[in-house]
């Protein structure tokens, strides 16, 4: 679930008082993230910001309704850009880039408390990738929410890298790659030779054709409470099946699997992998 909604969404149109808009209905400030090593100008997403004071005044009724709707469809919901529940990068709407923004605190603890009071259990995952400040980690721990790690990010020289398998904690959802990554096969094919050698050494494999399966096995056999394997990886698909490329506004979210791509032996192979990693609820179930 994206933390923000689009300006042309039904939510903004119907409940303008919940967003920071001018008298014509246009945003006064928009969302994004500041400049970093990925982008010198940051990312200007353009979504309107929430009017948190108004939302808090009615005990976050809109947020609670939003999550109730999600949980009619899903067992578990990941909040993208979870750090925005501590502070959000706020950019004047007139600015063409994200450079001249500022962090503004948000009442994430009060929001999660209101949701928890209604639902008791919080079947949420906190997307906490990137540069995360201690207050974001503290908020996640306060409400017992798992964070995220991505194996594709694990192959560097930093021993404390949280994406390395040895550093992954039980309160984590571990991915080979997310919707924002290339497929693991596509990622592997674009690596320089010296990085490929490092990956193979870290995974303990000698055959480059086994890297993808070794990546999936590493995630499954980790200490993470939940392992996530994108279907594109399970089907051994390359970059043609990539779901999303961050920073682009076309050609995304178009990939669809074909039923004939699901081979008859796929389910038995997956079950065997899950059993080997002790991730089956019942090892005796056929």
C-alpha cells in the first residue's frame, strides 16, 4: 500500500479537507524524498500531503477505513515508505525538483495506536529500505512490525549491511527482490564480472546457472519470519518481466504471467524447497 494517494484520486476529490490543498484544490506542498546518491535532485513524487491535524482530530477515520478495505482483500499489507509515518519530505508545489524540501514530523505513533485499538492485531509490514533514522526503527519496534531486507542488496563490503543473510533478523520479511528491483535473473545478467564472482562466492556456488536457485534458497533458509519470492524469480524470468523501474512513469506494472508458464511440476518443486527450509506449516501434508 503506497503511503500517499494521487492528487486525481477519488479520496482527494471527495475529502479535500484531509489534504493540504489551496482554494482551487491544488496541492500547496507535494511529497518526495531528498537528494541522495541515487539522484542529485531527489525524487518529486507529486502526491499531496495529508492534513495530519485534521486526520488526528477524528482519530484517523480515513486511515482506519482505508486499512479495513485492504484487509477485506489481503491477509498482510506492506506500507511503502514507512519512514513517512515519522517524518515526510515536504516540497513546495511550485518547485520542479525535490531539492528545496524539508522534513516535517508526522503523528505515526498516534496513527498506529488508533489502528491497533480498532484491530488489536496489526498485520502490517514496514517498508524500511534506504536510509532509515533511529526514530523509524523505534516506531516499527514499538508496534511489533516486521521490516524488510532484500538479498539483491547484500553483496557489498560492509559487514553490517542489514541485507546480508547473516544479519537478517527474525522480525524481517526477506525478499530476493521487490517490485522496484529487476528480476533476480535480470539483475544477475547485468552485473560486472567481478561482482558476479563475489556473488557466487558468497552464495557458495560454482555454476553461474545455479545462482538464481541459490538466491531463492538463501532467502527461504534465512532466519526471517517471512520469505518472499516474486513469481518472476520462481519462473526464472529475465528483465522482460520486470514489474517497475523507479523514477520512470511509463511501461510499469504491465507484466502478467501466463497460465501455461506454470509447469505441472512447479507446485511439487516449491513444496520440496519449502520443506527443506522448514517453511511448511505441516511437513506431513502431501
